[in-house]
């Protein structure tokens, strides 16, 4: 579509005709496109590679109140909901990170663990890299979020 994409078109149509049923038929199967279309009000999402019978069944399903979703699109959504695997920290790095989470400075961490401050800094460099953070504040916040997530589950 030259002026609007499917998501904006869906939202615009439903803003003026909210009783319509919209089934998206597209070649896009990335998570953001799928979620954007569904959030805009589409009731189903099929990919253009689907067999004609599948598309016709999808149209009928939307009209009947269903929400057909292409299996590939469903897989993309389900995969996106999986928690990202945690970093592969060593036991010592986990100890250092836990103490960062408690707010301890490097010198105190070294004393508590019986290692030099220089070794603490080396562990921190590795931890920052694995967590994708740049400083101890971000690392401490990472620990805090992770702990809050464990408490909520």
C-alpha cells in the first residue's frame, strides 16, 4: 500500500467502522509486525504463503468471532515470550554480583571473598560484559530486577 501500512490502515478503518472484522494477510512474520497488527484491532493474522483454503477458512473464522493465526506467526509470538537465558556467570562472578547488589564497594567485596580488589575488578569486567551493562549501578539494578522477578514467580 503506497500511503499507509496495514497496521495504520487497520486502526483507521476500525476508528470509523468498529464493527468490521479485519484479517491481516501479509508477508511479514516478525514479532513487532504481528503484535502491532493485533493491537491495532486485527482479529486474525495469516501469511500470504498460506493455501487458498486456509485463507478462506480464516475469513470465515474471523466473521464467526474467531482469531486465526498463521502457525509461523504463532511460533514467532511464542518464541518471543520465552525468557531470555541468563548470563553464564561463574560461581565467583555470581558471588561478586550478589555483593554488588547489596551495595558493597570493591574493597569490601574483596575482603569478604578473600580476593584482591584487582580480582574483583576483573570479575566485574566479565560480569558487565555478560549482562550487557556498563557500570556497577546498572549491574546492581539488574540484580534487583532479577530478584524481584524471582519473588513474583
